[in-house]
């Protein structure tokens, strides 16, 4: 990682956006909690100085720190102006990129950071963008000694580090994990912001490009250790959680698999098979969700359908969309639980031709996923990158969170900030 003297250790790019304002507040909260001598110089960046100033004033009011706006730098730059992105990157050790959808706006930031020696963390949940950046920029980032770490929000730190936590807690060799995400909401329900909605539309609408990218990579298959993990039906019942589940269609599968490949190929770790699901409650919820899901997946296949989904989201999002995003009450009442069921083999037990003889159950719990847990995860990943450089992969490159932070204290940091990792049960079969 670049170590030369720069004005700012952290720059929040897109600080005046919906998610960016929460990341800005979280950085401010983190800095306020530190001793005066430990605080890092940081800045916010975006197109409008007035809007950036308003975000800082709002954070100052929320944290009861009126001097905050005068303590934080402001950088004016525009995603459509590469020169301005270069100037931002030259001033930072680390850029927290909050400007999405990343398939449209992410690459210029990655390029600017690499060419100007700054590391970059994003909160992308778009597998195509994440895998494309690795294919195009991993070697360039390594040459520059900078770290480009994607999916460092709710997508996909709980899943990626949850698998590593499960592996570390098992008294033996973990070979397979299933995760089940449960979203808890209050009486006012759930809601996503416009940016999150658009990312989902374009992500699902362009799966063909992802298949072509993976086909062109010609990667060798990661070996399967022990019994092969059987895939569940599209709708299946999880007895342990007393709930029906469907496959989770976010970036977790892509990210965890990339992490397992990296750890196997570079650290000779035993690879873990992984499958991700989301719980949906009872049979009535299953029927409703199947209808909504099929409706959505049909429309995203066609350009006119994607246009309608973007143009008239309130007609197609079944009550889960708001141009203004969730209310504070909705966020306060929401939380998530991700439960991991792992299986493997005890030390000295033959893996060949034997079924797993150890099971383990772990959980990751946290506050509202999109706009509370995500800023916490992103900021703690940033603090880990800045403070635990000796525990990062040597040299730099484009990494998943698990690949970058597997040997750091990031899980400990998250535990201290409300995203809690715990063992539920562990036993030999």
C-alpha cells in the first residue's frame, strides 16, 4: 500500500449520495471515538460543495460535534471527469467509493486510484463488475502496491467472513457451508433506495455478460474436498430455522467462491464449498415472493422491461421501493441474521469415502443491512486496511474481503461495532 505523505488518509467519494451520507456519518463516528492523537485526516468528495457541506453539518448535529465540518476536507470531483478523479486519488491513501451502480460508474474510480497510488474500497453487490475489475486490474494494482477491495458492505462481508469464522471455529477441516439470511423488519416493513433498486435491475438483466466473462477466464476448478454439497430445490424447507428458503441471488456466492479460490491457490488452505439462501417464512410468503420474483425476472430480460422497472419502480417493487429510501424508523426496527451450517471432518479422520463427522452452526447478526450495517462494515474494513497493513496480502491487488482480511482483526472490529459473530453449536456426529 502506498505510504507517501498525502493530505488525507480517507476520502469518502459520493458522500452526498443516499448511502454515502451514512458512510460519512460512520467515518465521523469512528474518528470521534478515537483519541485526538489517533484521528486520521479525512475528506468528503463529490460534485457539489454545498451538498457536501450539508452532509457534514447533518453529521455534526447527529453526533453533537459542531466543529466537525471545519475538521473535514472537501474535494470537488465528478465521475464523468477523469482528471478530477485523478486529483482526488492523488490526495488520498484510501478512497471509499459509494457511487453506484458500479457497472456504470465504478471503473473510472478504480482506474484513477490505481494510476495514482491510492487504495480503494467499495460496497458493490454486482458480481459482473467485481469479477471484471479483478480480471482487468489485479496485476496493475499489484504493480502499484495498492489494494482494490470490492463488496465490503452487507454485500458481502457477513457471508465471506462468516465462512472464514466458521472455518476457524471448527475443530477439524471445514468442507462445506450453507448460509441462510433472515431479514427482520418492524411494523413499517422494509424499503430500498433508488440506487439499490437500479443496481439489481441492471445486474439481473445482464447475466449473459457475466457468463461470458467467466467462460473467458479459463480458470481451473477448485477441488472439492469431502462429500459434495448438494444443492437445495429452488424452494426448500429449513427444519433448523422453521422456515422456507430460496437461493440468495446477491453477490455472496461469487465473492465467497473467489475468496476460497484465492486462499487455496495462494495460502494452500483447504477450499470450502458454499451455497447461499434467504429465508422467506411460511408458504403464503413463498407464493407471494415467487410471483414477485418471476414478474421481476421476466421484465429484466428485455430492455423495455428494464426501462419500465427504472421509470416506474413503485409499480413493480411491491412496496419495497422508495425514492427517498427507508425512513429512520424503518432502519431502527430492521436487522439481519445470517446463519451458517457447516460440515467437515475431525483431525485424523479419513476424508476419502467417508461422510462428514462434524457439524457446526454459527451466526452473524447485525443492524439494518443496507444503510446501517453496510457503513459499519465498510468503515471497519477501511480502518483495518489502514492500521493492519502487515497482515494484508503482500504487494497489493484486487481482492475480495475474505482474501484481503483473512489474517487481520476485522472480525474483532466488527464485533465491537454491532456486527456480531458467534458459535451457536458445534458437535461430532
